[in-house]
């Protein structure tokens, strides 16, 4: 085990920080990691953005330096106290509210607030034969694990072909999901990772694109289905980003549909999707007790929001 200066999203060894300006060196790196590249590149960084960065920075200056162990619970795991998790939750929450595109901040918020929900999801998966198999085999959804040529050859309306079409239409990739760092249990960390990698599959199952209305509808479904605080926060605050016509669509149609189906559907983390590519989308929805969406939303080519 070695002691290090730990910046948010990167590691700087003590020998790389000039002893005379060690705190300034770490603070500068935290700014660069917590703020987005565009924000950091501006000549003037907003005070609120810097305050969010400083809040997270307090984690590393609140009495003792973090230690990183190469034989930790899982690769990349960072051990934190309850107080440090609270600081991370507040800091990442503020940053995510300021910029919903900050998927890294959304990821930290989910990890630092989702412990009880992850325990509940684990029990649900263990009580489901297919979910138990997933916990045992630990499959990953990455470009390296997908047979894209085979999926492209599947017939229209098959789950695999529609998922591939979703990736193409919305210009997204399963490799964009962040690794887990702050969950202090290896099995729960995998469940959080599985949730992230299944998120785009839920878009396919629910027929929702990655524009803001589609993301909010998926968050309403996830909040009802999984109980993760991060999903509930996105479900509550996401509508603030919508215009009047989309708000009407959400509250009168998509929202009630998402909540109802989220509550009654089978646990979506207990499905071995990698073995369901050839199954028809309609049949898989029926098996999961998910109704088709009441509205058809077109895919957006705009930058993807994470809420």
C-alpha cells in the first residue's frame, strides 16, 4: 500500500507535487478533474463551479490523505468515510445540477447515495434464477463483448437489432459508462456497474431516445423500479429542463406510463440480456410486464444529457 495525493478522477503521486506548493498542486488538479474541459479552458471559471470543485476538494483536505491499495475490494476502488461520501454526494450533486452533461458527477452521486437501494437490488437478483446467474457470472456489456455483425444481421424488431439501431441513431456507445469507485462492497459495486451498462438497454425496451424528454421518462421508470436516490433526483429535477409542450407530454402520458411500468415490471437487472438478442422486443416486453410507450419520440443527434 502506498500513500498518494488523490485527485478526483486521477492519481498524482506525492513526488509529483512540489513540496512547497503541494496543496496548490492538488487543488489545481482537482479543479481540472471536477470541472469539465470546456469550463477549465475558459479564461474565467465561474465562482459557483469553483465552489463545487472546492467542496469535493475538501474531501482530500479534511484531516487525512486518502490511501489507495492495489489489493483493494476491486480495481479502482477508493475507500471513503461516511463524512467523505457526504461531501462527495453534495459536491457531485451541485456539479450535476449545474451541468446535466456531467455523467462523471452523476456517477459519483449514484455511488455515494445508493447503498440501501443496491442492497435491495441484490436481494431481488439473488431471489431470481436468472439474476442469480448474472451475479455469479458477472457479464459485461461493452463493444468488446458484443458481436455487432451478428446483431446487425438479426431481423427487425428483434431485441439485439433494435438495441444496435438505438446505439446508431443516438450516436452512443456502451463503453462510455464510468467504472465504479466509491461503493464499499465488491458485489454491490458490480450491481451499480450492471445498472449503468443496462441503462441503454432500458432505453431500447422503453422505446425512449436520449433527448431530455426520453432521459426523464427513463429516470421515472428507474426511480420506481430500483429506488436509487440518484434516479429519483433526476426524475424530480429533470422536468425543469423541459419546455411547456414536453412537460405536458411527460405529466399527462409518459410519466404515468413510466411510473406504472417501473413499479410492476420484473427486476430489469435480473435479465441476462446478452442471451436475449434474438428474442423479439415485443416478446421481451411482455415477459418483463412492460407496455409499449404511449408516444413515439424521435432520436436526437444533440449531445447526450445525463440526469
